[in-house]
């Protein structure tokens, strides 16, 4: 059984930063993050890219073009729920925010790398991963048996 505190731990010294960043998530789907292309450009670094829950990679420009024609749904009004937020400092101005997002029938784990910049917070990278089983620290069914031929070599 995993120690749940590991997955949602934030150093108490980072609680203010955690609260600032929690309000901006899920990215592209919260009023705090922004609503216009200019807002999204300010909130993403020029080298921003992401990996979607499908495993596809998306460039910043692809995301920005897509948002122009398809305004994102507001997470709160759609009934989406974020929880288990955690924050780690990666560098003097860079942080990793992780959380779980429940979108009605879909559950994903999210990770966003945020950076403080003169104009405010901006994102360097984001990833969403679909949760296929709600258990942590457990090998997927059949994984241990599938590894046996590799151990024998």
C-alpha cells in the first residue's frame, strides 16, 4: 500500500506558490489562466510543448491555433474537479505542479512545469496521463509475468 503523502506532498515553505499555481489549473480551462490568445501566449513560454493524455505531442503554436477556433471549456462550470495537488521546486524559479483531474468520466494525472518570469507565471511543459486503474505502487496485471523472459537472459 503506497504512502499517499508522497504523491501529494508539498514543502510548507511552498504553500503560497502552490495556491497561486492551483488557481491556474487545469491550464487553458480556468479564468485565472486566461481567455484570449494573448493571455495564453503570456502564460506559455515560447518553447512550451505538451504531451496529451493520448500520448501525442503538441507544440505551443498548434495549441494556440486550436484555441482560437475552439474556446476551451471552463473547468468549474463543466463539473471538473482537481485534487491531490503537490508542488516541488526544480530550480530557483521553476516548479513542478502535479495533481489529479476528474473530468466527469475521465481521470487523469497532470504535471505542469511552471516558471516565474518578469511578466508573471508561465508554463514550460505540461503532460496528462489517463489513469487506467486507481491504485498506486502496483504493477499492471501481467507485467511481472511478462518480465520473466527478460530476467532469464
